[in-house]
C-alpha cells in the first residue's frame, strides 16, 4: 500500500508543478515495482518491459523540467542511461530467444 500512496503524492506534485525530484522518484518507484524474480528464485531475472519504458519517460520528464535541481537531473540522467541499456538488452535477448534477425538494407545481400 505504501508504494501506491507514494505514487499518488508524486503525481500530485507533478500536477501542481513540474519537479524533477518528483519525476525521479516516480522513475525509481516504477523500477522497484517492475523488478522480476531473480533467476535464483525461478524468475527470468529481467525487469518488466513496461516498467522500463515508463521509468524512461519519467526520467525524460525530470530532465525536461529544467528546474535547477542538479542532483535530480544527474540522477535522472544516470537512471535513464541504465534503463535504456536494460531495455536494449531486453530487446536483444528477445531477438536471440525468438531467432529473429535485423532486416538487411536493400542491396546488401547481392554482394
């Protein structure tokens, strides 16, 4: 129940004024909610894709707030980089697991 209450408070803060700290806190909360069961406990050990995408959006919102909170902006940039790296790993793992290949540009197969 506590995370749901916290989410409401952070969203209310963002409705009143774009605050990078509130957006960063929402990104962290979103990531904590999306944590998958570790491989040792029978899970895949990957973050939920929707939570990664939502956290990325919160970080972008924090950076766009441009409210002078350099600490929050630095945190948002770090979380954004980590979340995008995790998202890229997720996409690559999906390609490997499903034996998908990247489409080749036209004309490259003729050589």
